[in-house]
C-alpha cells in the first residue's frame, strides 16, 4: 500500500472565490450609531428635524429670559408674592390687617351695603349691551365673592365676582373712582393701589358703578366705588389653568365649604337636592293626587 502525502490543492474555481480573513489588528469599520441602514435622504430629514427643534428651544428660552427681565407692575408682583406664601403666614397677615382696621376705629365687617340686584339678574338685564358700549344706568350696586384678581397695568385691576351661580367682571380703573376725583395723578394711583391691595381672592365685596361691556364683549361693571364687606382670612386653593374648579378629591371631601365655593356645579347640585315640592312642606295634604305627586318627586330626587 502506498500513502499520498502531498498537500491537497483546491481547484482553480474555488481559489478564486475565497476572500482573505480580516487581520486581528484591523477591525472592520462600524456604521454610525442610529444610522445603520438609513438612506441619505432619511439622514438629511432627521438632521433637519433636530436643527428645527434646537432652534425652537433656543427661541423659547430667549423669550422666557426676556419676560423674566421685563419689570412687572408692583401690584402684580405683590399678588404673586402673596400667592406663594405659606397658608399659615397668609392667615397671620390677614388677621393683622383686620386688627389694624379695628385699631383705626373702622369696622372691617360693614353692617350694610345697598345692592340694586343679584348677579343673575344683572347678567340677564345687561347681557344685550353691545361690545364697547356703556349703559345709561348709573349707580348699580352688586355684591359677591372675588374669585379671581389680576392686574392690568398701573391704575387698572380686573376682578371676577361670583354669586348665586353667576359671574360678573369688575373693571376697576383709578380714573373712574369718585373718591379720587380732583386728586393728582400720583396720589390717585397711590390711593387706588392701597385700596386694591386690601382686596384678596375669597373676599366678599360691594361694588357700585356703571354696567357695560369691554371691547372684547365681556359683560362688566365699571365701578365708581368698592367696599370690602367680609375679608377672607384663609387662602383659597389655586385653580390650574384650564380647570373649572377645585379638582383634588381629598380636599373636596374634607373641606366641603371649599368645594361649594370653588365648584359651581357642586353648589348647583347641592341646591337642587335640597328643593322640595310644595306638597311636602307644611301640613300633610289630604289629596291622594298630591300625595302621589310628592312621592314620585321624592323618588326622582333619590334616583
């Protein structure tokens, strides 16, 4: 027997298709992270989106910096500072204010304020006024709770006064107050600012002035006189933008009075459930028809 010890040689066709193996010191080039398998058009599109997002973020940051550097009115700055206070500190400040009014010999809770009508009647009567127009009626008196307060500039403050399920805007301008007529501009602004600083969210105020609508069509009362009737000693919860009222369930159930103040729907439901038919009030009715009507009404309320 003979053994063939000569090395085997691959065929010519096989040798032509073989590729050399990569050397250990020469690794293959890797594609950029996140761009493997992407076409050039897709890469350009993504780069353009990133550039646009970066430019938008820089523009927003520049605008925020400009707004922060812009000086705010003193009244607006004071309101923001008070809204950021601790509720306990807020209560102490309001109590100090009430005691200060008493020390001056004035009554922080006036005994009487003459009103002309309730807020729902005011809305129904003057809703037909055109935008930017004023009513011929003067000296209309309203009373309600301040829901929101916002400064509109020097000598101008806006209030939203609520009561009996209705809301009316109070367009308070220093130029329209009768007590400040004939005063110098600086003194008028100082006295107006002092009065506005005593009015907080939650306070019950009396307002007397002329009905009208703003240029934007908001039904308002342009006051010539404002009087603090009942100062609210506790800070009302802040309502987030876009929300219709108090949303925290724990606060609503633990402090029902806040729920009734902040949420008009809760108050409306409460009033509806407390109503009774006339047949259920007073002496019992002998009529079987009235008795059946009363029973049906009671069942519908329970449902």
